[in-house]
């Protein structure tokens, strides 16, 4: 009987220790210099007259929320960003996530030139180590670049310096393989996915794949 009780008590202690080890992560904050660099140039891409990207609108958030995800439908906010470069609805969606305490802050980064760079600073913490954002590739039907649920805190360590490719996505909301606005609506709506040379040949410029159109670099201050 004593042996059974001892095993039961040991199991409880081990279980409590396991839960404690899983839960306790020392709180910390990290400030990052963020550098966005565009490389929308020929021959990797076709470059139409008036080529530009819109400001990067996004969120610093927890792991249990998202702004957009490949394989999922675009929100009304993302649709407007991707189709017309309008952030109004997206801002409302960001505010709703903030009200649920699932985000630390929202941000907008100035649009870089198509062969240029912009810089800013963003602050993260261990409760909010993820970043998501979107920016329209314009002119286009519904193409955008961005990051989704990208964490700078992994294995209990803040990333020191990392550069991430910015690829082009199709929001799945508007038809057209053209450098133009005001195209027919996609019916039925498609999920967000990578833009391919098949549905984005005007951007691919005859290449067999669509290269990253830029990069974003995070340098811990």
C-alpha cells in the first residue's frame, strides 16, 4: 500500500514539475531594426509603368492569432489591401485583434521604391514575438507580398539577425493576369496562395518561377 501511495505521489510531483517547466519562460523584450529592400527589376520580373508597392500594414502578435494565412480565404481587409492598396478595413481588423489582447501593436511601414530600401524600428516581447503584414504589388488584380506568423523568438532565444525573402501571393479575390486594377471578381473565391507563372505570367517575364520580389531584414538592437 505504501509503495502504491509513493508511486502516486511521485507521479503528481513529476506532473507538476513538467507543467512548470513548460509554462515558465522568462519575460523579455527585444527591439529590432527592420530593413525592407525591394528588387522589382528586369529580367527577373516585368516592370510596368507606375510599378510600386503600398505601405506595409501589420501586427506584432501572439501565436494564437493571424492576419492572413496561405490556404485560407482573404479577409475583407486583406482583399482591399491586395486589390486597391486601401488599409481602412485592415486597420479595423487589426484593432479588433488588439482589443482581444492578442497583439502588442499595429504598424505601418512606408512603401519602399521598387529598387530601394526603407528602415524602421519595431519592439517585440516574449508574449508577442510574431509579426504579420501585407503590402500590395501594384498595379495588379489582387497580388501582394507579406509575412504571416513569423516569430523572432525561438527556442527561448531572440533571433539576432535574419533576412527573409518577400514572395508574391495571390489573394484569390479578383481575376486577371494583367498589370491593371478593376478586374472581374473571382467566383467562387479562392484561397490565398503563391502567385505562379501560370496565373501571373505578366510578372514572371518568361521565367519558369517567380522570384522573391524583395527581402525584410531584422537586426536586434
